[in-house]
C-alpha cells in the first residue's frame, strides 16, 4: 500500500491466495505497468526475506 500511495496508484480490490495475488488497480496512463509490478514484487520479496530468513 505504501508503494501505491507514493506512486498515485489506487487499489480497488485485492485477493490473496497461497502462492499469488490478484489486484485491481488504477494508475496514470503515463505509468508503465511493468515498472509498477517490479516495484511491488521487489518490496514484498525483501519484506518476506527479512521476516522469514529461512526462505532464502
């Protein structure tokens, strides 16, 4: 949510499953979806590795 707030992205809906998530988001046309996904995946990966070091 912090990434989305700072990048002016609105999350309408999200569903978390065991091994993936689905998100319905709204972003500016000037934003690149690939960059958004990279930011989200990078941040969540880092947080998970910090919380669960055995997963490395």
